[in-house]
């Protein structure tokens, strides 16, 4: 229980620090600084409204972007595209408000080679080829087996390039490779069409094959962490929010990998998310959106306050026992949820047993607990309830009804 409370406290602190970094009202562009590495580099921009230091929703209407140097970087449909080495400032304008993002382009004149570890595997994961329902199954599918979610790039490379007499990749004519003809629907495929021939997914694999199908090696840049933007935002019911996921690699490069991520909503009654990271707010409360890319996961929090305002005095006068209560009350205030009064002893013992061991207390345990009437005696009774619950948990373990202590 204490471990869970501490984890929640740390999460709330991180979210609060993220929001505190945005100090002024108006507009903000996320991310504020972008480094585009190589001729294929591109990065989506998100324009957010800011009020009292909080991100309160994405601005999508009537936005215009201007580049201080369109010979270095330009914006196409909200995406910054590298043009040449150098620096530029992108300004986003909505009416009389504006925000800027600093862009740096480097290594534009160097040849680009798609990485099997970071790019080809990303295509396989995004299109579901290496998932458990397809070729990532324990025995694979139709004689073709990939590691689940691409955890073993070396084995997957050998499978693609060496098995099936090399028919899965054809270096002299990439378009005839089975790894392209089947998922694009050129020949029958039980998994159906996974991408089109004019898609970026097709181009990544085709150009990787044409470049000599380089194998994964120790010199490859490896992912160190994921970043999701916005990390936390306050939204209204009916609003939409585009997320951007950035992968940071060991060579210092940060890349927009939103296209290759798998997204999941932890609370579908609050928010839903599509394959491209577009979140739609469908209810009130707080939801978490998780994004998975290669071996990393990252979470964004969306808050949709209830529409009925609550008097600030309810939160200011609420009883506090320790610093955790301060964070809980701050979260309730952000959601427009009034704090609940202190529970009765009968409610407490029921919740304590259900939360700790998952069963209701016996009649004798309830009567023993409720026999302590005074506040001091009640606290003693709560300790008795906890120790009794632990003893019962151990008894249940002994008879095999539960497997481990939570």
C-alpha cells in the first residue's frame, strides 16, 4: 500500500514539474527545440493553448507557420521538414498570439541508410507482423517466425535474409521480395494488406533492401528513452489532442517516431486513441495513454474536469494527515471532484480488507473492530484490523487461495 502511494506521489510530482515549465499564458509549440538529423528527418509540431501554466488543449484551427529560413527547414501540414544544414526558427500564429520553436538541421548532406534495428523492425511492429497473433507467435505463421515484438533483431535479420532460400528479400529487385509483395497485397497473404506500395513503410523496407540490407550490429544507435508530448494536459470533453513521441538514441539523436508507435488508452471512458496517436476526449476524469516503441514505453496523462465547479473552500478546509493528502486534494481540485468526508469505521474495515487481501471481514472481526468507540481507541482498532488482516492473508496463502502478498 505504501509503495503504491509513493509511486502515485512521484508521478504527480513529475506531472506538476512538467506543467510548471510552461510559465506564461498564450500559445506554446511542442517541442520548443528540434534537431533534425539527416535528409529524411522530419518532426511534427503541436501548438497548445496555455492558461495559468497548464496546457489546456491543442489549437488546430487557423494556424499559420512561418520559417525564418525556408532554405533550412520548412513546415508541411504541421510537420517540420529538413531542407539543408543550418538553423531556423518556426513561428506558429493564431490570431494575435504566436509561439516559436528553434530548429537545427545537421548531416543533411550525408547519405541516409535505413537501420534494420530501428526502422525495419519498427515497420514490422507497427503493422503487426511480429505480434503474437501473427509471425511473432511461439511457432510463427506459415513457416515464418519472427521474435515477439522484435526483441531479437539479429535472429529476425537471419530469418528474413537467409531462410526460404532467400526469397523473402531480393536485393537485385526489392519489389519482388516476399517481405514486400505479401503485406502490400501483390500476392495472396493470410494476414491481409498491411501497407500500400506508396507508403513510407513500403519505402523503408524497399530502400533497406536496395542499400544492401545491412545487418544490425553493435555500432547501431540504440534507444535510451522515449518522450511523449504533451506529457500532461487538461482537456474538455469532445476535444482532440495529437500526441508526439520522440525516441532518444545513444548517438544523441532524437527522432519523431509517432508513426511507428503502438498506442493504448488505459481508460476508454475518458479518452480513446487511434493508431496515429490522436486522442479524443469522450468523458470526464483522468486517463492515461501509453505509447510503445521498440523496447520502451511512455505514458501521457489527459485530464478532463467535470463541468460542475466546486468551491475552493472545500479543498482549503479539507482534513490533511500528511503530504500525500496535499497531492490528492490538488488532483481532485483539477478534476472538480469534491473531497470525500472521513469514512466511518464500518466502511474503513470493509475497504481495508478488500484492498489488502480481497475478502470481506468476518462478523466477529467487524464487531471487535467497531467496539472501539473513541478516536484513540478507533486508531488502535485500525491497527488491530491491519494485523488481523495480515494474519488472515497468511492463512489464505497456506491453503493456496492467494499466491503472494501484495
